[in-house]
C-alpha cells in the first residue's frame, strides 16, 4: 500500500483519482489546491500526482524534489518552458509526464506512429478532438501527443508543421502539415480521431473515453510504477511495457 499526494485534489480528475487510489488499495494522504504550498506536506507521501494547472508546475516540481518523491504530471497545456523544468527535475527525482494516462490512448499513439510512417507524406494528417465545455486548453494534451507521434514517425518537427484554428481565406493546405481541430461541449470525457486522408481513401484511428475514471486508473498505475524508480523522465510507454 502506498501513500498518494494529489495536487488539484478537489478538481474533476483529483476526485476521480481519490476513488481510483482507494480502489487499488492505496491511501490518499495529502491534497493540495490553489494557494496551498505542497512542500511541507509531501514528505508524508510515497508519490504525488499533479492534475492542476501549468502555472503550478514549477512549484510542484520544487516541492516533489524537496520531499524526494516521484511525481506524475497529467496537467495539460504545457509549453516549452515547462518541458525544460521537467527535464531539470528529472535529474533528481523520477518524473512521468503525459497528456493522457489511459491504456487505450497510449496504444493509439503507437498505431498512429506506425500508420504515419507506413502511409508516407502524401497522406494528409488531421487530428480532431472533442471535450466537455469546462476544458480550458486547446488543442488537448492528447491531440498534441498523437501529433508528436505522427510527426516523429515522419522525421518532422510538430511545432513547425502544426496547423490549427483555420478560419477565413486560409489558402490551400500546407504540404506536410498536421492539422488540429477542436470541439467543445457538454460532458464529453474525451474523443480523439487521427484522420489519414489519402487519394480517394481515408483511414481513421480513434479513441473514446466514456468516463474520466480511465485516466484516474491509468494515473494510479503510473504512479505505483514510479515508486522506487531511479531519477529520470518516464512515459506511459515505460509503465505499460510498450517500448
Ligand atoms: N493526462 C491525462 O490523462 C488527463 C489530464 N487532464 C488534465 O488535468 C488537468 C486538470 O483537469 P480537471 O481535473 O478536469 O480540471 P479542474 O479544473 O476540475 O481541476 C483542477 C484543480 O487544480 C486546482 N488548481 C488550479 N490551479 C492550481 C495551482 N496553481 N496550484 C494547485 N492547484 C491548482 C484547482 O483548484 P481551484 O478549483 O481552487 O482552482 C482544481 O482543484 C487539466 O490540465 C486537464 O487537461 C485531465 C484528464 C486526463
Ligand atoms: O481536460 C480533460 O478533461 C482531458 N484532458 C486531457 C487532454 O488534454 O488530452 C486528457 C483527456 O482527453 C481529458
């Protein structure tokens, strides 16, 4: 049995993770929300999971380092400066960051990578996602993770080739672009489709999250796995043995 800290414990994911921790036979020991300083509390925990906000990341990493415990970061909307912080922290503690902790999406990213490599650059790639009306970042962390997998398989850089928010006189689609489209509404837990559009044919790979408990269970599995690991950067691929 492990002691879990949660940053963002009163949020939608935080509450789902508390249930998943108990379901897995662990204990929720410390919860941190906006305005709280996690550092003094996390010393009681074996691991901490962060599903809060990008603004909190620097402090959260500092607190996990002070406590000397692993951290799993599920927060999305991260930018380059955040990834620099993650890499620096991973020299001292185990750090797992992912835009999606579910088994299905982790596997989907592998399928996207394979399709992207095999189909070649003449197949256009478009990524469509839909989430609940409360979501504050776009495109979703998952859409970016899938875009990274597709771009990496083609040996291109995602930020240089990303097309999102098309509107008005856009001109023709840029060759080699990876397009992103975002839908928001209702209570949708998470829908992602990666569309490979070729000449007179189309291949779509998609994943539907029916409930956010899938992310919570994945987060608990990832955090369990992180306990006792050497300092470093880890992903859900490492947890699930997907290479
Ligand atoms: N990787 C994955 O698999 C998944 C990732 N996510 C991501 O997780 C994050 C949270 O999502 P969700 O639970 O739906 O969002 P919510 O808005 O429901 O919850 C966020 C929580 O974080 C707290 N919070 C906000 N800012 C800070 C801060 N600076 N320090 C500490 N706590 C803070 C909020 O507190 P308060 O209410 O007081 O502001 C709230 O309790 C998002 O980035 C989302 O995209 C979501 C699902 C799956
Ligand atoms: O905010 C959410 O709800 C979700 N966020 C993650 C993302 O940005 O991809 C994961 C999941 O799709 C739900």
